[in-house]
């Protein structure tokens, strides 16, 4: 198969590729930038690059061709067919707004959110029904974790602490 030769890249093109390689959080995009950098800077063949990045030489050629045809944009994933996302930006805004409020302030009959309660509430509000795990994943992206409630037994009795100590078995701490 005829080797693909990259023309000499300008310093700004190399800098863009280097920035993409170093700063992207997408590992697939990083690998694709690495493929182009290895071909441009080290003049390696598709087979040699494939050994380094653990891809087939055909895959390496594909990304070299896409880069030659489209530049940096060619390294990004193209949209794929499939079911559109259920969760919209409006849904996420309502999710964050709801979880930051107490359920009683929304006139709900409970005091604490659980994933299922939050899922049910949002399904009523938005008309979008998703799994509780989907809600948990989106909450995690927002930096919010719903944890189990910590139940404390307390009493308005001023002598409660003394009485509680008296009831504890002596051998258990």
C-alpha cells in the first residue's frame, strides 16, 4: 500500500497539534493528535505509528487522510446515528434547581431527596422519564452526591444525655 506522506507542517500547525495533544481530556482525540505528530515530526510510517499507539495501520491511515483533508476538525468524532439524548439542558437546569431545594419547599410530602424521588419529581415536571442511575450520573457531573440520611435520636428533655448514658450497656462502647 502506498505510504501517506504529510507535507511539512508550519510551526503554528505543530503548536495546535501539540496543544491538542497535551490539553484535551478526550483520550481518542489525544491519540489522533499523537498520530499526526509522529507522522509529521518523526516521519514514521503508518505501521510504526500503529505499533506505538496500538491501532491498526489502516486506522492510522484513516486519521492521516482525515487530517490532510479537514485539518484539526477532521480529528474529532463525527455525529453518529442513534437515539437522541433524552436529557436536555432544560432538564439539567431543573434537576440542579430541584436538588438544591428542600422537597417540603416544593410542597412534596417528604423531607429528603432520594434518587427515585428526584427522578419521579422531574418526570412530572418535565415529562422526561429517565432511570435513577441517569439522574445520579448527571448529579455527579454537577458535583452533587445524594447520601443516605444520618438518623439521630434526640429529645427536648434537658436530662436526655444523662439518661441515654445510663441506658448504654456497660460492656459495649
